[in-house]
């Protein structure tokens, strides 16, 4: 996902200026260490469920003040520093947008992306 292009596409949609006062972006990258024990990670094998991600974004858009939610997870063999997960949430005010992004991130990570760490 090209974030600049994705934001431009959102801004070009009818209703953007009437509904959006904030856009938040998450760009998750592969860490060089494991969250469990901080051991060095050489790579991760990632399997995203794109249909589930799309469904979670649609659910997010039903929240008060949320106009659009889009996400993309890269899959395959990724190494530290590679982009893993992009999320964009656009909505009216920060009190609505910030928790929506946090909740969507947690849902995608727990329900729609599996990964296997490969240690150095």
C-alpha cells in the first residue's frame, strides 16, 4: 500500500470534507527482536486473511464518527524493517478516531494475521 496514494484516494471521494477532521495511520514493521523474550528475529512468515481484514474495516466504519477504515497486511517471508501492516482510519474528531484505530489494530492482529518468527 502506498500511503500517499491511499490518502489522496480518500480525499478525492465525495463526502471527505464533510466527514473528516482527522486521519490516523498505523505502519507496522517487522521487528528485529521477539516480543516474547527479545531474542533476535531473522525473519517472519506472515499469513494475512485479507477477507477478514476487509470485514473488520467495514465494522470499524460503523462506529460513530468513522468515515473510512482501510488496511493492508503484507504476507510471505518478511525481514526486520519490512512493512507488515498498514491501517488508515479517517473520521470526524480525535475522540472517535484514536480509539477506532487502536481497536482495529488489535482486532486485525488477533483475528486476521498469523505470523511465525524465524530466529537468528
